[in-house]
């Protein structure tokens, strides 16, 4: 038998290995963000979801009808289950009232929620149980902080100047109240921001949050926020502590925030192109950030955005790679670089300081677009390439230390060789657009087949 010796010389360095080989990407798909890492416990924070209705496909019925009805099904039709409605109404005692989702008074998006107490004794209100109505986790003795944006009017002909609204943490059916606080809303039909804190007296892994009235009056609701206190958040960010710590325990050194979620270009009603995933809609007070039509959820929130992601990475010590929508204007992309890296004396740097971060973030990378390709041919999108040179020149002029990453659609995965030849001219066009400017190219490796790693 041949003797084999392995000798290790730890003092000899023959090359350097990048510390950024262990990374991950997060995006708001499968509720990784809204309903996931985002500390917001309310799902449906802006009351944008359409009201629940009786679905005739599930509950057909006829009343006072005579004659013959014939239903001919020429093809199979599978009806999806209706979406889960995050908010549900409730009544207790003999209280009577009305609930309505209205578009007549919407402070931000397209709807607000009305609760009107008409008469009787007891209480009426609406309750929320978080993502998929699975229930909220309450820990006894731990503080939860929140914010309610509401408007009110006096009841009937009374001259009441205040309307009392109660916020509460309860068990799933509302029979047990763990904590509650009464808020006073000026009955002047103006919008008011009402902060609150609640400390439950018992632990419940599947509780609910309730908003209710106990006396005649009407309120309009535009926005609700509820999160754990500092005890439940990752280094005072708006990321959950348990998920932030789990990312660190994985040994990650780099984190990317992007994916198909960045490609949406529409507002909350699917209108107004240019009003979708935009970084300037993700800064400032969360109650003022507009909802938008997300790629994976129609009623998405800007409550956790690009800047919140950068703060998460800063707290965790991760190299940070945010992805921006390539349809942002060139000026807005330049403003983004100034916002994250500019001196506080610059216009956008001053805005960052006003938002609570006086020092620059020191961002090193910015990715422009995600898998930018033609949806039919699957080749690199020529519209993306046409704008690329102007974007790169402007970013380089603003901050040469920021390295742009190209999100042009090129894959290394099964059957990608079939796309190689048709895509060569488009790859050349992208390289020409980047001539003379240091860039990186984000090539996506598939994970659906064992051969993908070999092909990469």
C-alpha cells in the first residue's frame, strides 16, 4: 500500500478567498417580508383589501323563482378559494352598527374602513389575526407598540368633540382580553395619528388585535401598525429579532434584497405606471407610505422597503446589495446614491439625516433591475439595454465608489445553452453600454435540477 502524506502549512498564504461567498437573497415572495421578517404584526395594515362578498360560484341560490333553469358546462371550471380577508367584523351584546369599506374618504390608497356604532349595549368592531389569520403571538408582560390613523364624526345631533375607540389584544374569539387602551379621536372629520402601547397579561401564540367602539359614533380607519417593543426586534430595526438572529447564525456575510418583486410598475389599483416599486415611496413615516400593487400580493405595503433592508444589513454586519427598479428615472437613481452615501449637507443626505440616520450608509453596490428579459423570447430586454449607458454614467459621476450590478437576464441553468447564441448580440450590447465603467453582472443559477450547479 502506498503511503500518502498530506502536509498543511497554515503560515503560508497562496491566495485570498472572498469573505462574501456565503450569502442569501430575500424578496417579498411567499410573504418573506410582509408577514415575515417585517415586524408589523397586522396583515392588511392599510385596509386596501376588497370587502368580503358572497361568492355565487360557491353559494348559488334562487329565491321566489319559477320555471326551468338549465346549466350547461361545456368545459371543466375550477374555482379557486376566495382570498383570506384580513379584517373581520364582530359584535357583542345588543350593540348594532355598520361596517363599510369606502373609497369616498381614503387618506393614502383607495379605501378606508368605517365602523359605526348605532345603538344598543355592548361593542362592535373589527379584528385582525395577522398573516393568513393564523393568529398573533403575544408574550405575557412584554410591551407591544402601535399606531392608529383614524378620523371621526359626532354621533347624531350631539355636540361631542371626542370619539372613544378601544384597541385591544385578545384571544382568538375575543372572549378574553389580555390588554386594552382607550384612544380619543377628535370628532372633526380630520385624520389623526394615535400611538398606543399594550402589554398582555397572558401568553397566547394565536391571538388577535381588535379595534372597537362602545358608544354611538363613527370612525374611519386608514392605517394600523402593531409590533413588538425593542425586546422583539432585531437591533431596534423593523425586522423581527428571531429572523434577524437566524440569518446571522447561518454565517451569512452578504444579503441581497431583490427579485421579481422589484419589477412591478403599478400603483395600488393597477394604474399609473411609474408608481409601483420606487425607493422614494419607501422613506419617511410608514403611515404616509403609499400601498402598491405587488408582484406577488395585490395589496402590498412599503412599510418595509429598501432603506429598512439597508438598516437590517448595517445592524447585522452584512454586505448589502439592494436591487432597484430599472424604470426609475435616472435622476431618482442618482438621488438614491446621494441619499445613502451623501453628506448630510446635500439635499438627499439631509433627508436621510431627517429620517434618523445622520451618517452615510456607505453603500458599495447597487443592482439595476432583476432578470431583465423579454417575456416571450427570454432574451435580454433591449429596452433595459437602451437606458443602461445613461444610468451607469450618471451613477459613476455621482459616486465612483459605488459598483453597479447589472440585472440583465442571463441564466446558467438547464438548457441555457439553447439561449446562448441568440443572446450573444444582446450580451455584447450590454457590455458596450458598460464600457469603461466597473460593473458586475448578476448571472442567476437555477436550482430546479441537479445539473444546474454543473452548468454554472
